[in-house]
C-alpha cells in the first residue's frame, strides 16, 4: 500500500550507498576490518570497553543468556509487554521466562515491585526492556538484583542513545543488547550488538558468535593465523561487512536523528492534548533522555482498536501495536496460567495500545495529518 504517512521510514542517502559500494570494491564481505571499526565506534558512542556485532538482536539476547550460564531449571524475570524475541531468547538457553507486570499506564516498563514479587530460589536473572526508548527504573532494579545475587541483562532494542543519570541505557546491566532492524533509530536492515565492560564475557561472546572458533577468516586472510581450534559450542551469529558499513554511517547520524524524534514527539503531545485529549500518550513525566524510538498511545477504554486502525488505514496512515502481551501467546500461556501471577496493567495496556508513525525524516505537517486522522478515526 502507498501510505500517506508510513509507520517508519529509512534515513538513508548517498552516504550509505557509498559505504556499501566501498565494501563491494574491497572484495571482502564477511566480518572484517569494517566490522572492527563499527564495533570500536559503537563502544566510543556507548562509553563501554567492548562491543560485539552480531546478525540480529535476537542472537545478541541469546548469546547474553548463554555467557551468563542460563540453563534448564533457571528462571528469568522479564516483561510481557515486549517483542516475543525477549522471551524466546531465554527459552533458547533452556531457562524459563517469568513474566512481570509493567509500572503503570504512563510508564510502560517492567515494574520493580512486580519483579520483587516473582524472585525465588530458581531466579537467575532479570531481563529488562526499555520500552519505546524510555528507561526502566534501573537503580531500583539493580538494587533488587544485588540483594538477590541476580544478573541484569538489558534488552535495549528500543533504546539506542537513551540516557539515564548520565549513562547510556544498555550499560546498567552485565550486558546490553541492541537491534539494527529496519524500523530502528539506526538500521542495517538486520543486525545487532552486545556491549559489556566485562573482559571475560566479551572474549567468550566473540568466540561463541562464530562457531566457537579461536580465529576468524579475516585473521587468516591477514596472515595473523594459519589454522584454528574450536573450544566451545558456538553459533553462526556473525554480521557482514555491508551491514557494518551501513551501521557506521547510521551511527554518525544517530544523535541528530534522535533529537528530531524528540521534536516530533513533543509536537505530537501538544497536538493530541489539544485536539484529541481522550487519547492517552504515555511517558508524560520523563526520568531520562529518551531516543524516542516509537510513538505509543492508549485508546479510550471500550474503543474498538481494529476499527480505529482500519479508519487510520483508510486515511493513508499506517499504525501498529507494540505489543500483544507475550504471556497470551499459545507457546507461553499455559505455563503463565499455571504460575498464577496476574498482570493487570500489562493486559489493560496491551488491549488499548496503538503505535502512531514516528521517524526522523518525518515532517511537521505529517504529524498534524496523523493527529487529525486520529480524531476522525475515533468518530
């Protein structure tokens, strides 16, 4: 469909095209010098010692669980209001996802009080997800983790460039995981990154992402190694040079792009409050510098969401949902029911949530058009 206002769009120009052409001319496409430079630049941006590029954020989340030793019999507390990959990555390790509620209708992040209520002798880790680029209550969550000797992992797929208390989100836990999927603030089409300050974890992550091998094709190509050993049961989670090249350009654009998203979000908030006050826009009180990844709103109670979204579509405006509650997916529902922990805020929010268009190349008149369309769609 030819959308008048799409949900997301790319911030690509001749710079990305040139970066890709330079990789093609180099005749080296697998993980090599471009990827090393991307990782170094990402570390500088994040203020961390180590960045490890991988094929997507799901792979990053899986590797994070593997290197902290998750396995059968372990439990990981995480939000249900997230993309299913957050939970699936826990399952890949053999561990069990345990779903916590979110804070409130305004703060759509995992609730520290709910986390505390779910900790038991099987709990090994807490996996937070910084919804829409807004920070979870990391001081409270880290205090819980410290008290119960738990590992904190950060699903920062929404939060590239977000800051809390002077630190980038993704640096509060043992490992932070990022996504470069095509709708993210910076994109390589597919792609992901892990960040950590732990030297030992970083070394093992590098080995695990490439079959458990002690040296890579690039090392042998450069004459730094002639053979290799396999010392762990690794995976093929490598990124390629083309995506790394795109990532380097996109990373340079990110600060300005995030600032633009903030401007557009502020305009949305002003116009929605003025023209459609019955629509609730979460995160009204900010405790962080957000990267404003998506624009979530809550429809009035008893609104038919499907009808609303169809009405928006008829006006040429693409919308989405972030997210159907994971604990109601068939693969997870029975286990959640047997556990018996209610998630009332998650369920209420998931039933009313709609995502409106937001991207860095969006124009003010498009925001105005979307808000007018929202008003019409509610009639």
